[in-house]
């Protein structure tokens, strides 16, 4: 399990999920685009839901448990980017096995 640390928030994600979130978040912040990010907490954290507003100037850390970077699925990055660009903001969508349909 990897960690996403943003300001005083720490959220746990599977390393593979976190590796796919990272380029989406970096891309949005690099372009100066603020956005919301909502996720469901794990069972260990109470199975709740959290939502944060990501913006430039606030430290963010992607911390991985494993030492090997997973092979990234460009279709998943595309689906996550589409989510991040929507009015509802970034949510973790299931990993697709084929290109997303528009």
C-alpha cells in the first residue's frame, strides 16, 4: 500500500493505483489547474469517503511501498484524466482493459 500525502491528509492506495494517479495529478497541477479528488477509505479507515481540493503550492507526496514502478496502463491514465477534467473531479475509476469509449 502506498500513501498520498497532501497538506495534513494521508490516504492509502494500492501502489498500482497510486502510480496511475500520479501522472494525472502532476499534469493538472503543472498546468495550474486546481481540482477536486474524491476517494473511498479502506475498511481499516472506516469505509468512509474523503474529498480534497488539490491546488498548486501545497506539498504533495506519493510514497510507494514497493521499490519497482509498475507498468502503466495508458487507457487507465486516460480514464482518470477524463474524470479529473469532469465537473465532479478526480475519482478512482476501475482499470480498463481496452481503450475508453468517448
